[in-house]
């Protein structure tokens, strides 16, 4: 295998015109901002809740130590060493491996397209939070104003606002509907904000990151103080964090922990490679990697505390209102004086009535109100942010202020992740010299943002939410695992472990210890392979289906489980495997090019041999 | 005789107003929920006020201007507080049709509520749906206003950054050309490309060395 000669470690003057970070803090904040994203808020707490509370932290930290930090260190080191974006790095390591960089670039563009749609939704909610009462607090009245709109009545005002007034979602992915103009307008705005911040690459990103990376922490702290003082928060925290150790026997827990740490750190996007390529060559990337990974995990934990306290408050609130509804039924049926039964007396009164008049009580149709049932309700993703949290905020005093803070935090979290995404797209383009040198960088970033924007218009259709789920599930997950695996294998076995350790020693001043070498060589590739196999096994087991919001469904408001139609399934497969196919495709192309060049060289040698005189 | 008449009247009234009777409506009040500590007790005086409000509402309907307070009958008052009522015609033998009563109450619901410091949820007429207040939509939705503000700021910032970028680049281009100016005052036009002036030999304003030229011509072309 022909290895391209590595760059000279001392005379690496190729980075003379390369932009630089203004200071180390900008670089750290950019990496932290890229790693800390929406998933830390709405995926990690859900996993914690589903997988036995505090017990989930064990597989999580094991995965962090054996998979997250080693892979992260490797990405930062290789980017800092070779001082190029993902495509450049892999073409330098070996021209046959250029496909990995190209694949990472493709996946990053796909993710950038749909990630900004989530930001669009957050922006829409943020803009709607500046009013009192909040628009999702009450159902709109129906046409003759005698009651509320039926769809809203049957589900809830927050669900109605999300599914109908925001998304205007159709009942089927086949039914595309038209463009939701409010979302289109917000999409334009969010791409404009992204463009504003990355317009001159890290020069502008570095300034914007001070706000977008630090503001979420400020809001999280404010929410922590607010959350812990809410009634019911402490019960929620204790219940949700209490470890249930037996859940660790389920292999699914370990798989989800490994997957979560992998996606949480945003590995294999090429974004971290891009960011560290702007570093000075002699920078301690090992310390950076450990610091950033730990900050990311601590942020997840911090966010989980806040989410659990708010969920505890919401559960206590819902439980109280459930009791109130039952009490009202009892009072109305048995003509007790108004407010004569308090929530504490309810159980005793109900027991008494059950003994004296059981048939009448049975005929009332009382709900069973148990606090644990409300605490067990979990949600992740958009469901947590736009349905559960928005409802919890409604019951806090000063609701519009909290809504503004919450959605502002989500927006800045997503924005800093978008920076990393777009950097992973733009840095390789700049390195490859796609545009002639006289074209200013602003034009390149503008063209990149514009093309991503045009591609993401599709998600503002009425069926856009379903398409976003398709992209989220299939474009990102499998590809990134494969690319991370190829990255580790490529660096350890193609670039050479010894050469890599020499580079790291030159950059950080110390050779990587046994822990790093073992994890790079054996543990991380094995873990990634296991994740990949498990993923394939899980995907192959059930035909891919999605949950549709169908008011016509008889079990509405439960969402209807539909199977994806054939052409959507084909799209899923394409999304999952096309970026990976770039790797062998590029390798093959390189092989052909080399072959043809070798033939041409051989022919030229044959022509030149008879002429000996060195005329020139 | 008078006693007999009294009993007769009460009996008829009792028949007219019964739970579930024709044209009868159930009313439910939740005074403590609405007013908390300031709740008043429900007594016969409050009932009198209620009858007065219902009679008032009926008097606003065409053909029913002669409704008196005594035509409104209340019965089955519970501790809840809930009771049934009917409105009779002047003959006091028949009750007024439910549709008319419903219409009248709906038109004056606000006045009735306010008389008791209650609202649609705490003073319920069980078969009479209340008209919901239409949502007060401001002429321009608030989110558009805030969106406009943010979007304008972002566009202005982008334009400023682009303009400053162009200015920076022009300054950088002019920089190396100024260095040349100080060395050679003779030339006027310099074509600058990427900060490097083109044809530096020509702009030196030197003379063509004929000897050099002829030497070149002596060489055989390749």
C-alpha cells in the first residue's frame, strides 16, 4: 500500500495562510459547543430515566472511558497534526482512504440540512414565547364558539399547538401537503443567523461562540435554581435518579450507552478535525480531549438534574389535577359542599364511599391517580422539548419569561452544534480549493449555506416531521459508526500506530501511555464493531415504521403506527449506505488513476529511451 | 279555605319544579372555588337575587316582558350548591319552553355571572353551553414583529461584515502596491493581481538592452 509521505514535522509551513484561533479558549468553547447539543438535554435524561436512573451512569462512564475519550483524542490529534479538514487528512494518510473524508463530509452536510430544521422549530417557539398568555396554554374555540376545537379537546393544547399550529402535520408520510410558510420564514432566519456566524470561518465563529457556548450554561443554572424550588421537584429527582441495578443485565442498556456517548461527542463528523486543524501545531490535544469530553458528560448530568426536577414538578402537578378532577366528580355526584374534600382527605372519603355506595362510585368513572404513573411518563427528543417541557412551563409563575429562556437556550445549543457541522463541510472545501483563490471566503460559506437551505425546504412541508425522523434515524447513526471504525483502523493500521504515537509525542510532549494504545488498537474498534452489528440486528428485526399523528385514528391521541411505504424504505437504505459506499468508490477510483498513470509513465519511458542527449 | 289554596299552589309549584322536569335546568355554583376566603354563604336572599336575575333575563325576550320574580321557581337546593329552576308563564300553570329560557340566559350570562362574582366555570347551567370569548388576535401577530426585528438585525450585520471584508481586501491589495510606489515614481499604471504587480520588469522603466536581445536571438529554437 503506497503511503503518501507525511508532512515534515518541523518545517510545516503549509499552514502559514491558515486561519488561527484568537486564543485557546475560543477553540475549547467551539469544541465544547459542538459536542454539547440538543441531545444532552433531550436524549441523555430520557436514557437515564428509562434505564434505571443512576444505574445508567455506570455503562455511560465505562463507554466514555473506553470509547469516547480515545476516539476523541485521536480525532483532535490527527486534525492538529495534518492541519487539514477531513478530506485533506484522509487523502494525506493514504489516497485510497480519501473516501472516508468524503463520506464524513457527505454525512455532515446531510446532518446540517436537517439539524437546522430543528433549530427552525425552536426559533418558532422562541418567537411565540413573547406573549402572555402563551399560545399553547389554551385550546382555540371552534367555529360556533360553544366549545374547543375537537382535535385540541381530545389531545391537549400543547400537542395541538405542536402538531397542528406549528407543523400542520399530515396523517401520512405519503401525503406531502404544502409548505408551511411560517416555518419557511423561520428557516430563512435560522440559516441567516448560521451564515452570519460562520461567514468568515473561525474568525467570526470564534467571536460568536463566546455567547452561544456560554449562554446555555447560564440558563441551565437559572433553571436549576428555579427547578429545585418547584413543588414536587425533589420527589422527581429522588425517584428518577434512584438506581435500579437489575436493569444493567439488559444488553440494550450497554448498547445505548455506547451509542449515546458516541453521538454526544459528535465523533466522525469531521468537525473536530476541522477545529483542531486551526490549532498551533504544538498544542496538548490530549488534555483538550479529556477536558472537553468530561465537560460534555458533566453537562449531560447537569441537564438531567434540571430535566428531572422539572419532570417531577410536572408529575406532581398532573397528579394534583387528576385528584382535583376526581374530587369534583365526587362532589358533583354526591352533592357535598364545594371544596369540602381536600386532596389529602380524598383517599379516606373514597374508601368510605366505596363501602357505603359502591355502585354509584363505580358509575362515576374515576381515574386512578398514582404519582409513580405520572413520574414514569418519559419523553425524548422533540416530544420532551415541545410537549412535556412547554406544558411544565405553563404552570410556572412568569411562564413567558421561562419559555423565552428555555427556547433561547435550545437555540444557542443547536447553533453552536451547527457551527461544528458547517465547519466540517466548509474546511474540506477550502482545503480542496473548490473555488478559485480570488473568490472570497464569504462567497463560499454563502453558497454552502444557500444550498443547504434549499435542500432543507423539504422539511417545511406538512410531512416534514416524518422526513426528519427518517433522516435522523438513518442518515446519521449507521454511517457515523462505520466511519469512526474506519478512522480508528485507518490511523492505527494504515498511518501506523508508532508514527501516530511519535506525532502525538511531538505535539504534546509525552508519548501516549498504554491505556491509549490499547484502546486505540483493540478496545474502541471492537466496541464500534459491536455497536454496528447490534444496530444492523435491531434494524433488520422489525420493518421500519413511524408514528403518525392522525386525528381520524380511533385511538387518537395515541399516535398511529404506520409502516414506511416502499419508496421511503429505499430512501432509508440509500441514506444509510450511500455515504459508506464512497469509501470503496474513491479507493477504486484512485486505483484506476494510479494504474493509468503507471501505464502512461511506462509508455513515456519507452518513447524517451532512444533519445539520450540531454537537450532542454 | 286559604290554607287549601296555599297547599294547592305549593303542590302545583312542586310539580312544575322537579329535578329532571320538563323545561327545568340544573344550576351548580362553586362559590368557594371562585372566591376562596371571601366566599359568601348561599341563603334565601341569594336565591331571591338569582330569581331576580332570571326574571330580568326573561323580560328581555320578546313577549315575555311581564315575567315576575314569583314566576321563577327554585327547588332541590343542595349543600353543593346546586338547584333546579323553572320559569312559569303568568298563569303559573305551565312552564316556559326551554329554548326561550336558554336563549335568555345565554344573552345575559355575563350580567348573571357578575351579579354573583362568578364566571362561566363556577356558575354552571348544566344544559346551557356558554359562548366562549373569541381569541383576541392582535392585528399583527406578535411573533412576526419579533421575527422582523431579529431578521433585520441579522441582515444588517451580514451586510456590514461583507462590506468590511471587501474593504479589508481592498486595503490588503493596495498595501503591496504602495510599497512599489515609493521605489518607482515613474510608472502610473500597475496591474495588481493577488497583491503582486504584473510585469515588474516593464514597470522598472529600464531601457531595453540590445545586447541581451541579440544574444537571445542567437540561440537556436528548440
